C-alpha cells in the first residue's frame, strides 16, 4: 500500500517565492522554432530557424540560441562562441585592436585564432578553413551580441559533431568510447555499479515509477558516447545481466542501444531508490552509486499551511536540530542536487519564514557526524517572534513536510490505498458515537463530532483524486464540528456508522466504477516543460517551470482519478534533458502526450492561449490540438490565439502518438500572470484539458 498525503497541489496558493537569479536560457528559444536576429555587421534583421544544442545528451543553456544560417544557398548550423566556454571550458580572448579572437582549450594546447568575416583562421600555427568556407559573424539577439561560428568547429577541439536533421539539433559529444564491463560492487560504503570505459563518457538518466506504469521501479542510465563492447562470454544473448536474490536491487541489464552509439543500463528496484551517476576520471569508469539525494525544495501551502517540502530521491533518513528561531534538517547519506548543487540562500519573507538555505554540509568539523558522513543540510530561518518549537515535521514516501505553524491535520489523516480506494481516519480523546449520513443527491457523506473530542479548525480540502472530491470541516457549529466528505461519482462509503462508539474512526471509500474504468489501459504521458536549471519564461513573480509543474500535477491527478495510466516526465523542480523528453513517450508506448508550457513575449500586452502541434498524414495531432484549444477557451474565456502547426518543435513531432504542446497563458503579461497563479485558473485549465482529452478519445 502506498501512503499518500492529501494531494498537495490543490493547496498551493500563488505567492511569489524562490525566483532564480539567472536571466535567459537556451531551451526557451525553441518554443516557437523561429528567432529574430540582427546581423551586427550589416544591421540586417533575419528570421532564423532555431537549432537545438546538445552536449553529451544534455541541453546546453546559454543566453543566445544556435540557429540555421543561410549561406550560399544552403542552411548551416552556427553556434554562439559562449557555447564553447560552457561546453569545454574554452578560454576566449578578444583583442579590440586587431579584432582577433582567440579560443583556447586544454591549458593552451589547442588554440584557434580568427577574425570576424574571414573564413580562414589559424589553428595551432597552421591554416584552418572554417567548415563550408563560412566565416564567423557577430549576431545580435535580444540586445546581446555574440560571435557565431559554424558548429563543426568543435571538431578542432577534439569533440564529435553530428547534425541531427530530424530533430534539428546540433549534437556534440566526447569522442566515441567503448564499454568494457559492467560490475556490481558493494565493497565500499555505498552499493555501486562500475562501468569501465575506454575514456571519458557522459551520461543521462531517469527514473520510472512502477506504481504509475506497471511493474517495478526502474532506473535507466544511458552512456551517451560509449558503445557496448563486452566479450561474448559475459553476455546472455546481447545483454549483460546481473540478477540478485535478495535486497532492494533486483536486476541489472546492460545492452547497446540499437543503431546508436550508446549503452543503456537498466536497473530494476523493489522500492524507490536514490542514485547518483558520475564519471570517475582516475579509474576510467562510469559509477552508479546508490545514495539518497535532495532533488527539490519548495515553499508551498499544504493543507492551507505554509510548508517547506523537501523532495528526496528515496525514503529519507534525517536529523532535525531545533534552534531558537531556525530549524535545521539534515538528510543523511544524501547529495544536495537542488539548484546547481552549490550552497545557496533564498529570501522568502512569507508565511513565518524569512530564509531557506541549503548546502552539501561539511561534516568534518561537526562532532555529531563522522567526517565521511554525506549530509545535505536545509536551514529554515523563521521571522521574528516565531519559534522552532511550533514547527511540525513528517515524511511521506520521498517527501519531508515541514509545517511552519504546527501539525495542520492533528488527529485527521487521509490515505489513498490504491487508485480506486482511500480512507479517512480520526482520533478522538474518548469513545464517541458516530452517525454517518449519506445524501445520494449531492454525493455528500457527513457526520458530527463533539467540539471537545478533537481539536479541529475550519478546513476545505480539494482532492479530485477519483475517489473523494473534497473534505470540509466546519468547526464549532452549535457545539459540534461538522465534517462533510464529497464523494467522486461512483464512490461508495464502504463502512457506514450507525452510532458505533469509537475512539478511532476509520471510514473506507471505494470507487468500483473507477476500478473497472475503460481508461485503465490508456496511457498518457504528461510533460511539465522546463525545470531545474532551466526556468523557462520568467515573469515578475513566477517562472514558467513552476507553473508548468503545478498544472502537470493537477492534470495528472485528474487523469489518474478517471482511471488513466499516467506518467510525468518531471515530478519536481529538476533538470530533464530535451533529448530524453522527446524519446520517452515512444519508449514507454504512450497513447497520448501533453506537454505543458506557459508563454512569454517581449510585448508585455501579448496574452491568450494556443496549442501547438506538428501536422502529419493522419491529422490526429491537429485534431487533438483543436479539441483542446476549444475546451480551454470555453472554460477559461481567454484570448484565442488558435492552434499552431510547428512541425519541427521537439515535443510536437517526436512522439509518434497524438501529442500537443499547450501554452496556457503569458507570464510576461502582468495581468495574466496574476491569474495564472491562482488555484482557480489551474483547476479550470486542467479540467478543460481533461474534458478535451475525453472528447478526443471517444
Ligand atoms: Zn516553455
């Protein structure tokens, strides 16, 4: 049984908090596929096709997009010079006098000297001709001017370059390597998988939650530039398989990805498991280490109470240190992965919290820890007059909830036992008689309890989880607390009470209709756009990535509440490579894909809703787009920007099944931003999407 807290999303009230201090990110450029640039030498304005830039399978985030530039009748990919800095720590020096540009890597072992506008350059003292004879040029995008070079120039610095025409992506990688073995290792403090390679290998990884898609949880690690090359005697068929008889890890399967220069490691685990992947230069191997991590820290309203929610890679072990007006939470054996992993402090100044700080804690000088303990530390500073004694902490699955004003659900608990059943329990200070009344018209179960038997305050909790719609408590009404439970359509109260005297009340709900839902084999993938170090569009109060995740969680809740099988590409504020997003729906065999985004524009008045799709012969993607657009406009009464065909936009064309990218409003429009941040807007938007999906599937 999986214990779930009352669905959190419904209670996030919009307020501004943790805004990233970075300004613009590359992945945002591609939303519409075309960017406007000014050629800095001719002042000519050009509409250029944006090109994705991926290094070792990860998106490269810089302040300027890579584009296709028409040159002598053919389009060629050009990249900003800052991409070289970002990808391989290149040093760039510009000599204003000679207008020579010098790019060097490997401590000056590789040096390229060139001039703007000249296709002939000097590399390590030898003449070098830029690919296609295309000279570097200065381009201006949104007020930023950068030198742009033909993408193939990266080969000079020892990297591999590949133009992926299908996804319109510049793929840059470390030189090709070989995987020579896959070894299980538990000699150290943490369990590890060692994957020796012939040289530096980059990886991407993701986690598949078995409770969502069937079967066990799986961790998938892709070695982006390493071919699977194990001797035959280590293989069964074409795979290296390691089986385990006991423990949490059940099986490791390693194999070469067909037709690609990649190796995949698939790890099947018995319960949610944290992990870290890195390349160990000294031992020349990829290491997969099983260790917990802090993935996300958010300040939210949970049960209408200001709460810090710490999301971890697996069920956490943690220590709490209460100081006068701050509280310290140390997550044991864990890596701080939130943000870019560096120590940071965010000002909150809301809901009793003044600051939240987080870091990888140095245990060396702390007598409470061994020096080799690996600890992620979260410190919550309270506003003046608040006391850490009031804070209540609990953890549910892989989340730690830090309630700033005490336990918001003292004596009451709601637990989702399965997709179609749940229970509500309450503890009273003595045995009291309970009479449950059921109104079949309104679908509401209600009952009273004496005011002095339990400590309640008014409560109004939206669940929409397919079993229960809403729970409401009206505290202290003529000497009674009144509890109202609105059931979802098809839900029955399994165990009505007719005056039974109880100190522990447990009410069970079951939705048989849902259990036999006709949608139980229909699989919907939900992609919350951006996340982690890519905030997407940035409004004055909230980022696109935050809103997209809220909307995705709400939509997922509704769809699973109807019995659909669902999978969220991102369930927290984490970075997920686009290269992975666009493959996942196909690899999982989804029936439908919804990618959720919010819009941005330089024009502060731009507003409204649009749905993007990629036209294809069956017309199904277009049909889905127009149905969703109609439902969104009817429900939200927003400006109708219509549906837009974007054949090259990755989340539109890549999935083979019906897929769309919805733009649910502009964060750059002040008025619209205010609205997007309300619970009502989110509820309506995801209700409209749900209705649209149902109409499409009928
Ligand atoms: Zn976006």
